[in-house]
């Protein structure tokens, strides 16, 4: 028995135009990332306080020469981008670079 098939062209497949956004389901869990921040050394404590005030941010490492390693745990990639931009635009911050990123997908068979 023959079935009707829709022709799929390569460009539509690669660009994602074949996806139906109503059927895309985000995985449970969240986004985990590390951000390396370079700030003015004399203002490091103030920058650290500003970062700690952001939801989902922790300071993992600190160098008195003006470097901070920030660990971020947020629900989605959009929020991660917002956090990265917010940190980069803080006063006395020279740069903020994403150095690690992973999706923390909850186990499908996990029960509470």
C-alpha cells in the first residue's frame, strides 16, 4: 500500500521551517553555565554584590586582580542570555564571557 509523502527539500529541513512550533516541547530541567567576568579590581566587591543579586547566580571563584567565575542556573536559554547581557553591562565590568553551557535535562524515569 502506497502512502502519500510530502516532498522535503534540504533548505527547509536545515533552516527548521519544517518544524511545527506547537509540537516542540522544551525538555524539563534548565540551563547551567559558567561566565568569566573581568572587572575593575578596586570595584570587585561591588560587582560581586550586583551579580549575587541576580536570580540564579553564584560566585564560584574570585581573583583579586578583577576576575570572577560566575555559575548560573536558570530555567531557559533566554534567561541565560539576559543574565549574561546584564552582567556585561554592569558598571565597572570590562567583559563577561560564556565559558561553559549545558542543558540540565531531568531524567525521564526519575520519580520523587
